[in-house]
C-alpha cells in the first residue's frame, strides 16, 4: 500500500504541474484530496464519472480519491487520466 500510495501521490502531483486549476494535492496512503482554485468539484465529479472514475466531492473546491487497497499502478494511471479528462471538461 505504501508503494502504490507514493505512486498515486506522484501521479497527482504531476497532474498538478500540468493543470493550473489544481491548487493543492494532499493525502496519506491511498486516501487523497485534490483541491482546486475555484468551486469546480461538482463539474469535475460529473465529467469524471462520465469518463469512468468515481470521485467524492468533499468541498465545492475539492474532490477525494479512495481507491481500493488492491489498486495497481496501471489502474492509478487510468484514474489520473480520467481525472484529467474531468478537469479539462470542467474548465472549458
């Protein structure tokens, strides 16, 4: 879990570097939150759901990811890609 948790942290931080709308990534283990500079979490959740990723909108400007303990690095890559798709659709 620690190895995959670090992989998720690194993947989300890499996404943060590409998307100005992300203001902060925080988490421990496999429980992570992505915070946005504006209140777009509802739109990100909706667009991400359409792309096949379930997210939890914990604040108007933040979403939470809670993958299962058995998640693989390949599944994390797909999840981050789908989150990116949701962000792009929400900001356009």
